C-alpha cells in the first residue's frame, strides 16, 4: 500500500515515468490496430492522475514541508519556523517542558553549538489515525562548538496533530544518537 501511495500521490517523477510507458504501449497499439479509443482513455486517465496528485497532499508531504523549513532555520541558527510549527499543546513529559521552555532549550543549544550542515537520511510516517500521526526522521549533522567539530547520526520521533492552522508538532523525542538508543532529552549533553 505504501508503494502505491508513493507512486500515485508523492512522486511525480515516478508517476510520469509509469504513464509514459503505458501511453507508449497504447500508442503502439493504436498504430497497429488503428483503434484510438484506448489511447484517448489512457491520455484522459493520465491527466486525471496528474491533477489528483497535484491536489492531494499526504501526511508525509506535510511533514516534509514543515521539516524543510525547520531544518533551514536550524542551519541559520534561528527558531522562528520551529516556534511556528509547534502546537500550543506541545509538551515534553519527560522533562516537563512546555512550548516556550522547549524553545528556550533549543536556543540554549544554539548559543554554543553551530550546525554547519544537516542532511536528512530518512523520513518515515508511522502510525496515525484521524488527526494525529508521527514520523521517524534521521539526520547526519555536522556541528561545531568553539573548540570541537563533530559529525553524527541522529534519529527523532516527532508527533503531529491537525489543528485549525494545519498540522502542528505536539512532541519531539530523540531516539538514537550515533546508532545507539538513548532515553530521551535527559540523555543529551547540556551546557
């Protein structure tokens, strides 16, 4: 099912590739039989599929768009898009942080850590029902402090909820650092 959703709704290039192959076969069929009806139906179906793909935005695409803005913000040492993406109901239960306390923590990290590059390795939507879903997202980050430079892998669990303003983040949890499971925010170094 995931492959079909990806083909029909998320990857324009893959859909166009499949449509080109199918339409080429129908074109050959038309040239050999002189029956244009299958080709015309194929062309109409191709247009409908491309329009539907342009109109439908999947949960993965919503998460991808939000995360792209946050990633650009983090590299620029800003938190504006992160702040805008967080729900008013955002909460980190383990540390008892609300939205503003979490933003303060992130700004604290940014005061002594410079994110040089942030390369997304994977974004996978898992779970979700109704107005809620979560993603696992992995990054390769190149960071530096005053006297230290470090490249490392990390994996995060991010939960989204649909509110009036669109999809918002209600929870962010670190799950792995350098391929080792971690116990959450309390396991991360703080200044």
